[in-house]
């Protein structure tokens, strides 16, 4: 299962010809997926944060009603009811997005609530949770970015957390593993492709190193430890729904 928070700006409406996404590979292999996302209003900036609104075969087809799920908190029910698909994208709303303009401190708790829900469920031993942000580290990042390629990567560094009972055990006090491998967003795509034997999209997945080297599947699965947070799952389930765009910058 994959949890990812992508960033989208002004994209045209892509058809199926010549522009495939992971959805095409997943469907071809009958691998179930859902895209959990905040509700949005058509023809407004809030629509920019539903990636499949610009993928015509989804937006105009039956999967818009079966695979694109709003509100995003529906994932909690799918976890508890045992109906989580093989792969999931989970997109936060504006207040929980960690964007500075939100003026909110709920972002870390939102992530913790989703991870805790998975960790306390039967899905834990077979799930990888990948948490990424779309924005880079700003002027405080001391590492100069490598040369950018013609596909938008690797560019500036962005944070990534990989949560799994099979992540390698590191040397830190908490046993966390820090990889020194250079990854890109295509590294996540490549890992998904290899996990489900999907083949290749032939974009950044072909030029990036998979995140597979972060795992040791021979080690005993780690027991889950609840992540402490200021706001619990109930807070997000009862949070007022919003169609405010996650990012307008």
C-alpha cells in the first residue's frame, strides 16, 4: 500500500493515449487501488489537488465514482472494515497539509493517525507507508541540488519517510534506518511497479533507483509502536469539511 502526497499545478487534461499513469499499469494487472482525496469544487483551484481530475479516462469513466474517494478520511473506515485496496494514495486537506499558509499544526497528527490506523490493523505486516512532501527544504538545506533532468528531477531534496515492519534496522537509538541512496519521486513508482510486477511506465521510474534497498524482508517483522500525536483520529473524522485548495502558490 502506498500513501503519497503529490503536488499538481496547471496541467492539461491528459487522455489515455501517450500519457499513462500508475493507474494504467495497476488496472492492466487487476491490482486494486483507491485515491483518497478531499472533496473539491469543479472549475476552481481546489480541483488542482485531485490528480485524477486531469486524467480523462478516470475523470470521465466509472473509476471516478469507484476509485476516487472523498472525503479522504474514508480510509479509516476501509482500514477497520478490511477493505483497503492493494495500493492507496492519501491526500490531506488544506488544514492538514503542512503548508505554511494553512496556519494549522494538525499536519503531523494527520499523518500519525493514518499510520496508527494501519499499524493497529491486520494490514501492518504487509504494508509500506510512504510519506512525502511536495516542497523542498528551502534556504536551510546545505546540499546543492544535482543537475535537473528533462523530467523534473531529481532537483531539490524533499523529505521522505518509509514506515514498514521490514525497514532495515539502523544504528540510532530508535532503530531507524537512514538511507544514503539518492532517490527521486520515480524511485517510489519503480518500487510499486516491482512490488506488483507491473512493468514500466518508462518515465522517471526508468532513471531512478528503487527504494527497495531500504528493506530487509528476511528480518522478523517489527512490532508496531503507536505514534503519539496531539490530535487523534476522532478529531479528523469530525473535522469540518473544506474545499479550500491545499496549495495555490
